[in-house]
C-alpha cells in the first residue's frame, strides 16, 4: 500500500459519512473513504501502523481493507478504503417494526461466508458487529472497519460492546478459539436483529414466537442454550451459514415479539 501525506488531503472537498466509528471520523469523495483515527492513542496508532504494513498485499473479496495509509510526520493518521456506495450497516437495515426474515437471512448467510474467508487469511475481526457489515439493496455485502482485527501476532484491545457485555459482564467465561470471538459476535448480532433484544435476555416464550416459524432459529437452539447457560463451556461454535435455512420465509413483527415475556 502507498502513503498519502495528510497535507495533500483537502477535507473541504470531502463529504462526512452519516455512519461514523467510535474511534474515528470518516469522509468520502464518492469512490474512496478516508478514515481518520482521531480517537486512538499514539501507541495504538503505532501498533496499527505496524499491523497494516504486515497485512500489505492481503486481498479478500468483499472486505474493505486499507488501500493507502495517511501519514503525517512519519506517523499514521488514518487510511483509505474503497467506498461501498448506496449502502448502510446491516444493523440499521432492519431497524423497523416489520421485516421478512428471509431478507435478513440472505444477507447474514453471505456475511458468514465472507467471515470464513477472513479467518482463512489468519485474520480475526474481533470488533465485529452488524454495524461493521454493510449491505445494499442489490443484496451485496461487505465487511468494513476491521482495523481492530488481530493478525499474525498483532493484537487489538477492541471488542464489540455486544460481545463484551455478553462474555465479560454476563458469562464471565473464556472461549476455546480466537475465531469464536467473531462467530459468537455474529450470532449475538443476529439475535439482536431478529428479536430486538440481546440473547441473554430473550425468554423461552419469546424464543418460541419466532423459532416455531423459522427453522434457522430452531437449528440454532442448542447453541443458544449453551451460550446462555453459564455451566457449559463455550466450544464448537458454528458459522451461521452452517445453520441458516434459506427456505425460511416469515414476516416478523418486532413490537409483538418484544411485548411477549
């Protein structure tokens, strides 16, 4: 990847994106995104710079990896990546009362396949949520903002809030593999999107309101039970594409599900 001097970028010509990261500010010129890491400490930027250089040359279909590094006085200030036009985070796509589960399952099945490819390149996203999975109305899916990933000995302190609240605050347990961080994060995001509630707070009655009509949720029931039961070790977590049934076709009323306890 090449270097771009910070002073060569004219921010006045760029548009600030509506969806922003918690540790960054993102702009676009219509074809390229410029992500400025203004929320990171200097040591975090140094570590990230070394990791990006080590990741140079990796290409994964449907993953927005860094293209060029933005540098000021020899220090990393941000990076560029391809702009995925006419898209929104998968989490935002289904922030509505009514939706058909089949549309969500089609997106999630593609996202799970992409995650497999990420893992095959020895990368663990770690800070994974549906906020970092972008979709468009053509059914295309891409992963973005994976600068918080771990790779080849480069670690990261960042985890999704959803994963932290589940594993640290609720489970207080360990996982068997690094890849399980991503698998569990995707499962947690999936349940939050389906039910509008975090997995550990979904009652059995709520679960049945959808699983009785959606085979995918029935296929996931055993894994969900293991995840919420603190007595069981977390292991043998599947990728979601292993359990998704694309024949599922059921209209979800989010409000109805949430009112059932």
